[in-house]
C-alpha cells in the first residue's frame, strides 16, 4: 500500500510521470509481495534473548550474514561510486541488504523490551547492546542511500523497487534465521515462487517503460498506429542530461596561442 501510494502521489504532487504500465507494474509488485507474505510460514516462537542469541550463532545464518555483508561492501565501495548515479538498483540494493540486519535487530530488541518489563536483566545481556548498535548503523545507512536515490531518480520508481527488494530480502532472512523453510508445504513453495515471479514482472513493467507516454487516453491511438509511444522525461533526467552534455569532449586536439 505504501509503495502504491508513494508512486501515485509523487505523480500528482511532485509532477513525476507515472504512465499506465508503471501503475500496472506497481499493482503487480504489490500482488506478488502479498502472495509471498501469505505463503510465508509463521515465525518460530522466540521469547528470550538467549534463544535469539542461539539463532544468530547458527552456521547457516552466519554464512548468510557474511554473504550479505560482502555484497553490501562491494556495492558501497566499488559499484556505488561508479554506477550509483546511473543505475537505480545500486543504492536500493544497499538499502535492502542492510534491511536484513535492521529487521533482525528490531526482532531481538522487541524480545528485549518484553523481557525488560517482565523484570528480566536484559540490560546486562551483551546481545541487547549489539542489537542497538546494529540497528542504529543499519538504519542510518538505509536512510543515507535512500535519500541519495531519491535525489537522482524518480520517486514513483524508487519506492516500488525498494519495497519489492526489501520485502524479498526480509522474507529470505526470516526463513533462514528461524528455519521456516522446514515447515513449508509444496503449495507454499509454489505460491512463494509465483509471487516472486510476479514481482519481477511488475518491476520490469515499471522500469522498462517509464519514459513512454502511455495512458488510457492515447492507448487506442498507440495500438492502432503500431508506433512507439512518445518518450517523456521528468525534470531530474533532463537536468542530468543537460549537465552531462555541457562536458567538453576530450578527443579533439587543443591549440594554445601565446602572445608576447
């Protein structure tokens, strides 16, 4: 719901264009994410910090967390400086990967808060402070790169793609952390795969045809003519193109004249 609202409101309030295929892509992304959530198994009951600590120390989750950190460092230090200004997926993938740690930290801190009101010595448990530091660092990183993405790219594109990536990473993290895949039935597995494919289709429609001027009014003319719909660009893309076009080419020889 938030992804759909942000895409539509940015189109009306910020003047950012969202064509008919973009709206269809938003709806398909939300449908796919909903199907994944419906078929995802319930969380395993974890009531104490000791149980949460044992879950976090398991080899499967440690390997998964190490892979996520490696991917995150690769994106931040290598890909982001080179392709972050032109590829919308770079910054949003960083936010989504970091989201796995923020959601896990929130889960553990929720258990700690319940234990605190129940009179348990949670403040003396080292996991509480580790989760606090992890949560602050992950949320700060997410906000930083999400703002960078919003400064460059269309808002109606940023939020749906970020929502889809974030939801997929969070569900995957939950399945690995709590071993939910053990209790999944064949129907749940098929539903999860179908939901993920629907998400991919929605994001493709949203991103591939974002510059085409397609709406209900001109759709009959576009279908009858068989020609490509006119391409429109928002203010951010125009501004970036103007800035890039002002760069002087370096392949031409330069002649300097010195007068004495």
